[in-house]
């Protein structure tokens, strides 16, 4: 099976205690590959996933997939990098209204990914992202859904907006990218931090220190597939069956028993999203 970016890596040793992939993008795959990847993830000890649709086509796909695949819960939102183009086209309000309708599906448990991206969007458009972020926060609170945060090079502004708006009770930093100091702030605020394959990268010492400082019952694991494939397969397509590589690296960083860490992550994930 070949994915975007080349041949898929081999499957690692399965986990004895199953965990969920907190954030994946299966909408980028063919239907045949979706079924194969879900089966491979289950065989690896990752039988549940949170599928994130962060533009309208992906959000529509996500809601349809929830009715086909019991392994999935869903999240829908307008990604911050989509927002300026939607505003320019005069389509933002209608798009947000459709996201709000899609979010009412009973298996949609997340508003996200939403947040701020100061890497790909120029400063003169940051205010548009911020307005959309505030609207998504309000939607998550209205529907009592978890919020998944996209934060790229925007740590201080993301934390500021969450503090100003009042974060939803279950706020998750997807693919946490902050340092130890930010992890402390997030822990004090009661946020959940989800770690991706980046925690295995050689240059990610600061991220590993952030993991050590995060309360164990606030830690989650994800792929952000097909991106951010963990070492030793960095650069090849990512998928849920590779979560064992990331969670084993996390256990090593924490000096934790792997099975105990998996059990804690699984319990935390269900506490945030409810039962599958």
C-alpha cells in the first residue's frame, strides 16, 4: 500500500493496551486505503481515531465517514489558513454556518482544528484568523464539544484568545509544539496536550521536556496523518498504525511503564470525547 509521499513504513510491534489516535486526516486517502489503514491501526493496538475535517470538503467527508466507520469520532472546523481566502471570496459566513450544522452530528465530538497560524498567513491577515478562532470557541461551548487547537508560531496569541474568551472545558492542543514554559501554562489552565511524531525528532529536546512537565492525565497521542511520521520513518507517509512508535518514545521520555501510559492515555481520550 502506497501513500502520498511514497511507500508506507512497515508496521511496528503492536501495543498490548490500546490507545486512540487523537488527530488524523483520513479524508486525504482513497476509500480502499481508509479501510486498510483502519484495519492496520486496529491490529497495531490503535482501534479508535479522531478524524479531523478542517475545510468544508473534508468536514463533509468526515461526517459521512462517521456513519460508515465505527472506529471514528469526528471533528469539524475551518482551518485558520483557510479563513482569509474564504473572507476574500465572501464565503466565510456561509462556510462557518455549515460547519456549525455539521458539528451537530452525534459522533462529531470536536470543534477543530481551529486556532492561529503565524507561519503561513501574513500578519495583515492574522485578525481574520483570530475572529474565526473566537467563533469556533463559541461554537464548541454552545454544543459542549471539545476544542482542538492548531497553534503554529502563535503561542502567546493562542493563549491570550483562550483566556479572553474562556476556553471550553475540554481544550486540546493538537500536535503540541510549545516549550516547557508553555506546557506549565497549559497545565495550570487545565488544557490537554496531544503529542505527535515530532516528539521523536532529534531536534525536539524542548518538546520532550514539555512532555515531562505535562500532568500524565493531560497527555494524549496522535499522528496528524499523513504528516509528521515518527522516527525512524520520518519523511514517509504517516498513519494510525504507527502510533506505537510515538507512544513508546513518550514512555521512554517519561520513564513510564508502557502499558500504564497507554491505559492513562486511553482513559484521558475517552474523558475528553466520550465513548466511541
